[in-house]
C-alpha cells in the first residue's frame, strides 16, 4: 500500500513538473500580452499585470491586415496539408506494397534529399519558381510543399507494419490496389495520418521565410509575416508581439483540442512526437 | 551491393547538383544585356505611367514615415507609382535580394547595406547614378552635393561611381545616465582611460558601469580605427584581424569586461535594455535606439548621449543602409527610382524621416529647416549624431567581409568568456576569416 502511494506520488510529481515546464511559457506569453509596455522586462518578473492592457490586442490587430493574412494562412495551410497527405499516402503505398524496378534505389535517393539543409535550397527553388513565373502567386506558396519525403518515409514504415496477409487476401478476393489502399490501409493508419496532418498544419501555419521570399504583395502574405512587424534592430515590443502570437495560435489550439484523441494514439503508436 | 553503390552515386550527384545550383554565379554573359543598358543614354523625362518597386525593411514608425514620404512623392509626380514592398528584417531582405539577383528578378530599387551592395556592384547589376546626378534637369547642383556629409556619399561610391544614396543612417554613441554621473561627481569620459575609470567607479551593487552589444563583430570598427587601424583593407581585400591595432582595441574592451565594470547585453539582447531599466550607467548603442530608450526608460531616468571616447584618434562609427537602383529596370523605371532617391534625401524630406524615426538626416542643411530645428529643441539628444560627421566613418565593404567579421565576433566571444587569449583568438580569426573571404569570392 505504502509502496503504491510512493510510486503514485513520484509519478504525479514528475508529471506536474513536466506540465509546468510546458505551461509556464504559455502562461507567461498570455500574461505578457496583457502587460503595459514597461512591465514586460521588469525584475523580479510579474505574472499578473498591474493593469490589464486589452489595448495590446487592438494595437496588434491594427498593425497588419490580419484578416487577409488569416485567410491566406488558412487557405495555404489547408491546400498544403491536403496535397502532402495525398501524395504521401500514394507514394508510401507504392514503396511499401508494390514491386517495381529501381524501387530501393529511388527510395534511397529520396531519403538522400532529406540530408540537404533547406537553407541551401532557398535560392535554387526561388530561381525555379521565378522561371515558372510563379513568384507572387498562391502556386509558389503551395505546390513546392505538396510532397515531403519525411511524410512518405513515416507512412511507408507504418504501412509496412500492417500484415501483408491482408493485402494478399484482398488480392485473392479481386480487390484492386487503389481500393485496398483507401478501404483498408488508410483507415488502419488513421493515427499516423492524423499525426502527420497536425505536424504539417503546424509547420505551414508557422512558416515564415518561404512565404516572405516568394511573395511581394500584401494580399498574398501569411500570418507569421505580421509578427515580424513588432521587432527591429534596437528592440522588440514583446507585449504586442505576444498579443499577436496569441491570436495566431488560436486556430491551432482549436484543431489540437479536436484531434487530441487521435494525436495521442498516433504518438504512442508511431513513436513520433511533435 | 551494386544497387547500393548506384544509389549512393546518384545521391552524391544530386546533392552536388543542388549545391551547384545555389552557387551558380551571375556570369558576364548574363549581364551583357544589362551592361548594354547602362551605357545607353538615361531617360530624363517620364511621359508614361511608370511603376517603381522599392524593397525595404522598415517597420512600425519607420515604415509609416516612409509611406508618408512615398505618398507625398506620388502627389508631386503623378506619373510615377512607388510600390513599397516590406521584405521582413534585413536578413530576409538580403536573402531575397540574392535569390532575386540569381533569378534575374531584382526590384527597381532597394534599401541595402554597402557591404552587401558590393557584390551586386561587382556583378554589374547596379545603376551608376553619376549620369543622373550630373544631368542639369534632374540632377544635383554642386551645392547640393556638398550638402551631403561626405562620409555618407563615400559609402555609396565604387571606382568613382555613385552607386547608392544615403538613406537611414545612425551613429554609434555612448548613452549615459546623467544622475549617476552627477551623484558620483564624474564627467562624461572623452578618452579610453577616463572611460575605464568611470565605468569602474559607476559599477556598484546591481548597476554595471557599461554594456556593449552582444555581437562585437562589425561593431569593433570604431575601437580599431581609434587605435590607428582598420578591420580590413578594401583595396587589397585582406583582413587586418591579427594586427597590433586590433589587439589594442580588443585588449581594451576585454580589460573592461574582465574587471567586471562592463558586460555584453547577453539575455537583454540589446545594450539599451538594461540601460533603460537603470541597471547600467552607460551603454554603447546606435542613435536609432533613442526612441526605444524613451519608450523603455523607467520613470525618472535622466539620460543623454555623447560621441564615443577616443584613443589615438576620435573616429566615430556611423552605420545604416543606402538606397540603390538596379540596372535591370527600364530607363523610365530607373529614372523614377532616381527621382525618388533624390526626393528622399532632400533636406526637408530627410529631416521629416529623421524626425519621425531615430535616424540622422543625411543632409547638413536639414537641421536648418524649421520643423527639424524645433524637433531638436525638444529632443536635444538627437543633435549629438549631427556633430561628428567630420570625424565619422562607415564600415568596410569587402565582399564576404560580413562573414569574416562574424567569425571575428565568435572568436571575441571566446576572449570575453575567458576561454581564449587575445593573441590566439585574433590569429584564429585571421585564418578562419581569410578562408571565409576566399569562399565568398567564388559566389
């Protein structure tokens, strides 16, 4: 009995400490977003502002065309996520279940591209897109991100863990590959797909450098670009920046609440964390 | 086995292919066409509606001031449309410019540091502004030219050609807490020795005497220059990191840090942050931080600024970007861009920009304009940066110089953290920096 209490106590203590590590920065962000400017950096730090500055949110909203940026972020993120998940499912199925010449070489080469740091690719990608006359269009924001080797690799590993017997049995019953993929593999891999979706959504929602580089007009820019307006070489308006950040993360939070159940299953099954 | 080898080979080819793409230099053949354009006569009149794309990094108040000026320009010149395009911070702006240069997609004009512009000049991508300046109808008179502080114009000259006009300039100054000085009965230091003793005397309790910026790479220049040296030679394209002058400068800064009377900004990010909070008696920062200090200052903070204390000389560092016009536009676009550059640097407009931002006007006569005079009366600290033009200088512009200076910055951090001796760090910085400079040449 005593042993159980001690073990429970230890578990909870560790969990509480872990939760605090994750929650404190978040609470700090919320509290900073409501502080008057001169309280942001004072020592000792103050968690509760002396005066709640709801005004910070208004200033943040007025600093950039948030509505337009929000719609762009939403559209671009949705398209990228759908595109990537679709290509990843198809490619992963081909690599895991089909046999074709050069499969292993092709896969190794694709994996090789993961070793190239993305910074190196910025300029060649920009040149390619400008030759296609895609700069400053939605195409430049979306299409280059519609395939990801990482997602293909992850899904391939997951698809391989599904017993081959299912595949052979469906073949015997005359099921075509495409039907098997959509009716068997995809439903069975839901947790992995949900995890990938969420990772992709977070990635494209927060993406800053690429949208900035391939667009010139305000009407195509996305939310993270708005955040750059609050800091310059001599300092940062942390309170306004945090207010804007809070506004930007709301959609991700909502999505997380809805998908929470699947994500936890996905993480425990695939061993991938965000 | 064979298959694996083949895969490996393919991968290597692909990776090098990608890296190769990145480093593909703009060759002479590619610029031949644009070179031809440069030799052609310049346009001196705009008859058709013309659009000028101006890429910049100005945010907040700075951007508002720029927008107001562009609007004024467009009212005065209804045929020219200025598209101001915010491209993020300087880092993002320069990365995008580089990508655009390689894709032949440069804007009509841009805000840019001279140490970045040197690459574009070397690739023949920048419009020589001399024909515009010298033109009677659209140019500048000798009097007007003499009205620009020489150091600002020089920053945009390569081989005798004016490739850039000054835009947002500021000076590196010493901010000091007036009350702390009064209380200790101290004068504002004028020499390094006075500075050192003042910093030590003002370090008490949780107040430190002096705070420097975190990365002393490009910012090391004034102390080296004041010791009679330079960070690098632009003419011979060699680094001068391992020299007695550099050693003297680094040794001085390090002695302040090691005896505890100075520190780097560290977690505060900018030196003006602890200063505004009353936790530092002095800090070294740009005059563009003035409005930030005003905003950040704790109640009752009584502060002012002064030029940096001198050593063998009193040289003062000015920094900031210029505006350059690329030669890839049509003659009308380039003319529009020149007219806008000229407009931005006219005494009343540069005064307006300086008044609404933390920057220095780029014309001497700006301080004679009614509005700016009044502004200086209300903000006397802004006059400090107007007084050192004659002893001012700007940073070096070697291609790849920033990369080399970044390496110097890394080595200096090791010195300040007491992990390396000054001699060793400077020797390593010289070696590693030279490699970076060589590397940049290939780009």
